[in-house]
């Protein structure tokens, strides 16, 4: 739409100054930065002491409230308390202090205070985790019908079960760190891997969240792995099953879907997608859930950068290697090498052109 200027506004700096002067004298003003005319009533409302400043807000509030009546699916009103994003992040932070004592948090650990440190952090984790699990299971319970009296007890039991799994998670993470050291010539030490490798952080959060998933607390588990996704660029669904000594080199852009199964000693490079080939639907056109949609990667397989492996029946056999940029939708037998057909690379001198 063409922009009309007042004859008094002129052009250039002189026009801007005259436009500003017009605003001061009661006429329309011109924004010096964008050359946009500002109505006189907006100039009055913009003044902090003006009673007109908030005049438009009640109408806006009412229109938003009206959308709440029309769009109930994207609001949570008059319901149970939901798990909190900030609490999920806090759970991750405290869990990492326990899983990697001395590497995370701002407290100095020594052999003399280790039991106190672990006890203090475990108590904090237990309180926060049990409350957030309670909010999750209570919400799910209310969605199915009247609230039952057992949600709190179930949450406490689930939280304790996760805590009991922490020694085993530490064992698995020790193997993951060793796999990174063995698989990356650029890795100098355990310290470097634990403190700086995004792949290890994503796997550590996944392994903790996977325990919640197994116990039937999927919402909190997803909140945790999606936070790790935002921090690392690595998307691991907590429902995936990942074996021992797992390593993602670089890791950025890796996607591991919900029903993926990964064996032991598997190595992935950046940009690998382990995804679904298609989404089956029922007679009403709705997605059929609960089926295996993502591939199985057997022990010892290596998958190079930006390979895409799709489908719930697709199996990469043990000790196979899938080359970079491969698009794979069918199974390959053990000890296979999968690659794209080579394309000729042409190099020309700029001088000769």
C-alpha cells in the first residue's frame, strides 16, 4: 500500500524534523527511522503518564479470553498442576552432579565429604523428582477419570526406583565415556569428554529419562530429553533402547526415534537419522500408535555422517558400516558395507576458465 506523506513533511532530514514538529503541534508525526506516519492518538497514548496508555488493553484481553473458549486444546485451565519445565531442568542438573561427582555443580568433592555430597544431592533429587512425577501421574490419572488416591504413593515408588538405578547408570556412562575416548582420536581424556562433549551430555540425559519412560512417566521424560535437544542439537527419544558403549562423534543433528533399538558398541556420526519410513493410519485416518516404526542397529555397527535409516523392519546387521549420506530403507546383513554410488568430482583451474 503506498505511503502518503504530508506536504509539510518534506523530504530527508528536514522532512523528518518538520514531521516531528507537526506531531508536537498536534498533527500527525513521521518516524525518522522508518518514515512511517504516527497517528495523533497513538502519540498521546505512548506518553507514560497518559490515561490513554492502557486504554487498548481491556479489548485485547477480552479477545484473547474469547480464543480460550474456541481453542481449548492449547490451554490448561481448572486442571491439575502439570510438571514444570524449570523443575525438569533442575532434575537434570542435580542428576548430573550425582552421575559425575566433581564435574558438575559448584561444590568441591573429596573422599572425605563424598558421602555427604552424594547424600545431599540425592535428597534434593528425590524431593524434586517425586513431586514432578506426582504431577505427571496425577494429570494422567485425571484424564482417564476421577483422581485415584494412589498417585502420590506411585510417584514416591517411581522416584525411589529411578534412584536405585543410578549406580547402573554410572556403569553405563563409564562405558560411554570409554567408547568416546576409544573412538575419537581428538579426545584427550575423560575430563575433556565429560566436560565438553555434547554427545555424552545428550546420552546421560537420555539414560536417566529412559528410566522414567520405562516406569510409565513419559511426559517428564520427554521434557528432559527435549531440553537436552535444545542444549546439544541431538534428539534422542527417551523410549529408544540403546545398549552399552554408545558413542556419537560430533553429534549435531542426530535424530533417534522412539522405537529405535541400538545394540552395544555402536558409533554414529553427525546428522544421522534413525527415523520412521511411514506412519500407518486406521480407518478414520488417525495415526496408529505403539508399533515399531524405527530401525534396529545391531552390535558394532558404524553409521557415518548424514546417513538416513528408516523403517521399523529395517535392520543394520552387526559390525556393518553405513557410509555417509546413504538413504537406507531395507535391511542389510551382518558385516556389510553400504555406500552410495560414487559421483565423479571435477576440479578445474580458475586460471584456465
